[in-house]
């Protein structure tokens, strides 16, 4: 998989700048956690004993899972914040890595669950989304794929290759977030046999 899967090749400086400006501050709100991160954590807990969170940001999902958690993000600033805000009890770890370079990551599989947050919608060309997800599942020996995004992501590319096990739609209005990005969904998939 090459960088051609990406809609944009954002530089490390741009990615770090987004976190320095607290670009995703609303992900830390209690409203957001209650509506989306808590149920997302429940799905992870239900389907496996280990999770790889791709595009983890500051690792907020780790607060809601009781399994072995590994977060990966391309921003060193995000990874530094994630390591600073989480407890170091051996069950949570964070690594720096770009989405398209996962085969070079020094992570030891298997992971039961792979989670893609909004990174799939924001960074990956539509024609590569299902292919990339399948590669991740194969590479990390995962059984379950969980995608979390805004409702505008086209899921038909996944429906051909995956079976949908769970689906959650929700809205949350966060004070100060303009424009509102409240309509989101979580889908839990397994590869079709």
C-alpha cells in the first residue's frame, strides 16, 4: 500500500500544528464521550481482548476499553499528549506511525479489533477504503473492524466485503462547535467468508 491511498499527504508539521491548536478539542467533551466513545468502547470490549486504534489522537478511546489498547497516530504531539494523559499500567501503549506505512510498524500482532476513527473519512480515497481495511485485518490477524465517522462516509464499499454486526447512529450538539458535526455513526464489521 503506497501513499496514493491518501486524499492528502499532510506533513508532520501540519499534523502537529492541528494538535497544538487543539483542533479536536470537542472529542474531549463529556457529551461526546457519553454519546460515542462509551458505546464505541463497549463494542471493543465485546469483540476482543486487544484493540489497535488507528489515528488515535490523544487516545480518548483508551478511557473506555478494558482490553489491551494500542494507539497509533502520525502526529508526535498527539502521541505525547496521549502518553501524558493515560495511566501507565502496561495495558495501554502508543506509537508514532502513518496510516499508509503500517507494515513497517514494530507492533506485535494479533489484535482482535482494529478501529478507524474519522481518519478513514478524512484521509483515505474512497476506492481504497475497503482494501486498506482488509489489509489491516490480515496484517494484524484481526477479526473485527470498527469504523467511526461522520454520516457522510460511503459505507457501500465495506458492505460488499464485510458483514455488518452492529450499527449505531447518533447526534450530539457540543457548545462552541460551529459548524455542528453532530451526526455520526459507528459500524462493527467482520470480513465476509
